[in-house]
């Protein structure tokens, strides 16, 4: 398929990382017209060999009441006979229907659920189901009774996660009063976008849970319509693909949480769906599709689900100076731009409170360019007050937004949050402290960033600074305002702190090595204890703040580094409140805790309620001085600090 490339893997909530963001539905392998069991296993193995790791079945995927649980048994046998890593495969099953005389009848009675769970456990050969989904809401049974029974079965340990199928946003919210809804499975395709229009797609995105899209091509009876579709055909021809593959690829662009479930009884159909994983639609393709097939909530739904003003991560959260020009009453597109960590997400609350729709890359995923079709979609739908809070460092990155707004006759205003890089670093560390309790290392940021996109590494900020072009009126803006940075509140509290570099400032090695790798190699420099004792008497708490890249390079173990720190404190014979050190690489810098970045200082100030005005940093290197400057505390060189003792 020309122009195709591998699709990025997705982290899909409880389903974990999915290298192939696709599931296989087993409905047609278990019901009327089904293939032989052997042929069905061949199909399932084909999907598993291609990287699919989700099999979706149900207790009623059968010919009728006489062979219930056929689909579950088929899934179990297919995984058992597969020669790949079967422990990676997730089998998802459902309950809540009955099959009298081959019919499909909702059955949400608690006694039915309690009986069905044991049969499903037996059919799948497990002691606990990974995911159990309510197949449908039974209108003959109070929904509260059904939900209560599901929660009871989960508390009994027979189910790890619960989900809802063929459901509505209201039912999801009702269910959450009984248990955590782990995923939703509804029909979604270009031919059926009800779950987008009623807000279900948006709700699952906000909740951070997978949306499993069944009938992703419209279902067996409707799929043929796609072959002659006048919108899909030219896109498909350009990529050497089929309209079916374009339709399937459009679902991945509908939201980062969407996982299509494909069902097939023939290998050729399954191979076609698997090939669609490599098809990446560009901005023009998505714009053309969204003009005809919008996955946005209806305007009335959208108006009722605008997010609340973001809460501050701490009392020292960033804020910029008040807007000289407040949010408008008429149509406008507002572009809030600035370096990562500038405080854009807090500023955006002023607009959300006035009814603006928000387009934010961190929330929606994808690239800046991929937000443009969403903007077009909103403007086309009559939502003419939109705010985009993203980095937008260059004229080129801002141009598509201005052009899209101009096409609808809507002016674009630019607000440039002029936040110094050290303040952006502090804001990002505060964000980490609020969410994870400490500054994260490079690998931790990479891992958490799969689901928390608001954790840019230092290199991302450096790239922004390198590419930054100051916004100007000749780009087509109706106005441009620069907003200087002002921090609301203050870091920390009222305690006094003395931050001390260690190697070269407090100690040296007996061996002559740059840093000790054994506690017996530690020697305290002259006069240190006497001076520090005076500071303690004046009410200051002592903290070690050190870079120890030897851990990441393999030159020293964590245990050895920490043993040397403890020996240093022991030889000082003074109370050290906390030892904070960065074990990450010296180059390239991938964390915010390696000096001169202020991460460890922010962590200590916030945790121990230190007052920056009454905190002093003592060190022996330029990185120590820069660390103090970026943190906003006084710096004293070690020679001057300990002189005369």
C-alpha cells in the first residue's frame, strides 16, 4: 500500500500497550453461517500472528441456547493452539443476553448474571475474567439491580474489570456509582456515528478508557455501500488502498482511545482489515472526511460537556498577567501559544467559562496539524468561539489555524505567554509532584507520557526555543498580545533551608576519584561541620543536592552512592533532613532533576515547605550557581561560605 507506514502503538487503558490497535470480534465465527471450528482457528491465528492481542466474544456467540459459550470456548482453544505468546492475548467476553429459540433477548436479571459468570469461567478455563461486559441494558429489569449484581460479582473476585456495551453516556455515569467502568463497546463507523454525536466518544476520551468500536465498516449488510463512496474512493486510490481500509483508518483518527473490532469469516477480508493498520491519513484526507462524516458531539451535547476550569497543581501554579483584551462575545478563534509549561492550560479556563470549545494536543493526541480538521469541524458546525492552547513556536505551525478560521470569516487573536524557560521547568516539576509525588527520570517520563501527554522532556523545550519565531500581525492575526509571566502565590512555605552540593563542596575522596564508590573512600573537607552547625543553630535545615550520573553509566551502584551519602552525613555528625540526588545521564540531559535544572530544589522546597527567600544553595560549580538562579534562591560559593573556619 503506497504511502502507508506502521501506525503508532497505543496505550489503551486497562488493555495496556497495543502494538496493533485493533481487536478481533468473534460474533460471526460463532453464530449462524459460521465456519468450521478448524477454519475459525486459522482466522484467529492469522490475526494473532499479525499482532492482534484482543479477542472479543460473548457467552451467547452461538447458534442458540443449545450451545451457549461456544464463542468463549473457541477463543480459549484458538489461543491454546497458537504457537505465539498466548499470555499476551486478552479475551474479552460479555453477559446480559439470552438465546431462546435462537433469538437475541436482553437478560439483566441478577440471578441470570450470577449463573452466567460461572459458566463463562468454566468455558474460558480461568478463575477470574479479565473483562466482563454487560451486553445490553434489559428494559424489563431496573438498571440499578443489574449494575448492583455486576458490582457484587466483581467484589467476589470473579471479575477483574467491568465494561458496558451498546450503552449511552447516561448509563455509563449511572454505572460508575456502582463500579469503575473500564471500557465501552458501541457501534461506530462512518455509516453509524451515533456514539460520536451523543457524546459517548468524548466521554470515553475524558475518562481515559478504551472505546471498542464494533461494526467498524457498518456491519455485514451495509459495508458494500463504502465501495462506491464518492468521498472514500479518491482517497483510497491515492494510497493504493480500498475504501474499506480508508473507512477503518478514519476510526483511529476519531480519537486516541478508539480500538476497532473487526469481524471476518474469510482470510482475504481479515488481511484487508489488518493492512489498514499501516494506512496514515494526512490533514487534507481527514478534513475531507470530517466535512462529510463528523465524529464530533452534536452542538447541544458539546455545549453541555465543556470541561471545567483546570485545577491548579499547587499553590505556586503558573499564571500570566491579566488579559488586556478579555474573551470576546462574538465569533473568534483564540491561539494561546508559549513554551511547554508556560501556564496555557490555566489561562484557557477563562475561555471555557465563556463557552469556548477547546482544542489541545495534549488532551486529543496527535500533532498540531491534526487539530486543524477538528477546528474546521467545529466552525462548520456553527461553533464559532474556539480556543487552541498549544506551543505553536513557528509561523508555519500557526498558519493553518489562521487559514482555517479565515475560511469561515472568523478572526484569530494570538496571546503569547512569555514564560522564561526556568519558570517553565519549575511548572513542569510542580506538575510531576502533583501527579506522581516526585520529579520523574527520563524512562519514567517516557512511560508515563504514553498516557499523560503533558510531560515533555527537556529536549522538547530546547527544540521550542531553537525554532521559536515571535508572532506578528503580518501572519494574519486580528491582534497579538504578549503576556509576561507572573507566578501566583509562592513556592514552599516559611521554613529555612540550606541546600548543599556534596562532591567538592562537603567532601573529597581518599582515592582521588571524582566521587566515592565506597563509604570508606569519603573524607570531609576541613571546617565543614563547624560552619554548618552555626546554620542549624540559626534554624536552617540541611539538605544534600547532588548529581550522580555514575549510577546511569554503570560506574557506581545506587547502593554504593547512597552508602557514601550516609557515611558523609555520619562523619558530619549533623542532622541532614533529606538527601536528594539525580542518578540520570549527564548527557544528553533527559530529566528535570539534574542540576542546573531546578527539579530537586522544587521538590525539596515543596515537600519541606521551605521559603525560597530563606533558602541558600552552596556549591562549587557553575551548574550549582545556575541551579540556584533558576530556582530563585541565594547562591554562595563553597570557598566563601566556609572561609575563615
